[in-house]
C-alpha cells in the first residue's frame, strides 16, 4: 500500500513539474527559432496548465478507463472554479472584466452544456470529439480577432457565427502565413547584420541544446508521470471498490489542477486576480473542448449515469454561479470566495454519499 501511494505521488510530481518544464523549454526553443509570439501562444501557452489533464486523460483513455477521463475533466473544472477561484478571492478581492463574462464566460457555460447534450446517449463518440476539437480551434483563433469588429455586438453570438461559417480557417491561414513571414524576415535581418561572434554562436547553440534536452526529459516525465499516476488511481478505485468516475472527480482532478492552483494563488497575492480568473476560465474551456476531444478521439468514452445526473449538471451550475459573481460589482469578494469553497465541500459530501451508494 505504501509503495502504491509513493508511486502515485511520484507520478503526480512528474506529471505536474514535467508539464511546467515542457511548456517553458518549448516556448524558449520556439523563440530561438524566430517563431511568432502568436504561434507560441496558440500551441503552448494556451494549453500550458491543461497539459496534466490532457496527458492523464489520454493515458486513461488508452487503458479503457473512461470514468477517469470524464471524472478528471469535470472534477478539474469544478475544482478550478469552486476551490481555486474561491482561494484566490479569499486571499484578495479579485477584479473582473466584462470580457470574462460576455465572451469567455458564456463560451465556458456553452462548452459545459454541449458536453451534457453529447453525454445523454452515455457515450462521447469520435464524431463528437471532432466537433469539440474544432470548437477549441475556433475559440483560440477567435481570441486573437480584432475586438473593434465586435463592438456593441454579442461576443458569444459572434463566436457561434465564427464557428458555423468556418471563419477560423481563414484566420488560421493568415496567422500561419504571418508567422512564416516573421520567421523569414528575421533570417534576412540576421544575414544582413553579418556573422555573429563565435562566442555568441556557441552560447546560442548551448542554449538550444539545453532547451532540447529539457524538452525531451520533461516530455518523458509527463508520459511516465501520467501513466503511473493513472494506473495507481485505477488501483485505488478497485481497492476501495469505488467507481473510477469518483476517483477521477476527486483524486485525479485535484492532482492535475495543481498547476492552475499555483498560478492562481501566485497571481492573487500579487494583485493580478483578473489574470487568475482568465486562466481558470480558459483552462475550463480547454479541458472540455481539447482534453475531452482528444481523449474521445483516441477511444470513444463511456459516460456513467452519475456524471449525467450529478457531476456535469453541478459543473454547469457552479459555472453559472461564477458568472453571477463576476457580474456583481465586477469583482469577486471574499464572502463570495468563501461561498465557492462551501459549495465545493457540499459537492464532495454529496459526491461521496452518492458514490458509496453506487
């Protein structure tokens, strides 16, 4: 038993810290090769804090543990709002902005509701997975659209038009071409400036080799961390005779939400609570559209009745509560942070009560 606990913790540490180093080194390599900030943000920063959920969910999907995948995503989203935002608000009053509500907030609730609709047949199919992934692609490109085009318009309605009319395909082509042009112009400038000194070249190459080494090691750490963390989570689910969905919602979800927790608490202490809330909402959208999408693409996911009857509806409810708190004086106060923590405790009590009954 002690060895299983040790492997579980080691797997979690490898997963979380490996994800952190992987994103940092990949961003550094991209910058060294002149890749545009947009492409870096699109491929790395946007999914940075969701890599633990993505890696563990794909590992669970490959092992046929659909309950772990569903529980991980739903539980992470609930913990992100109730636990993480709650902690941030208790530390410091969190200022909010209208974009959090009108654009990202509504898209988060839409993503959760769409997931519930897809779940009613007790399965998330590959076709539905493709739809979720396309929504994520559209969402990321929509973030970089010129805001002035949507003044006095509903961000959410414009997002749906953006998706249905495949406008993100055009945006994708433009952005990729811009990134290639930026890279080529950087090469031309480097050529025009002449050769650098040999010491600078050596230093640059050493930096690249170091980043590549960190990238490879951290990537391996993420893969093995996800594998062993999920394997031990399944072991404890079977040992305690609990549904794997229950383990996914609690143990796996809280474990993989640690990056968001660290980022949010750090941001709240420094007075950047709005960044923390943006990180949480963006992570929740990513978890549903991208993490669930890729996991179901690997292997269609079975969805337990408990998810449809309780955990997914609770996720939608807590998302609506967050939007309500955001809209109250455009800040989340300490009393509202306490309320979110209380809701999370109530959720856990009801979850274990219903889980033990099953």
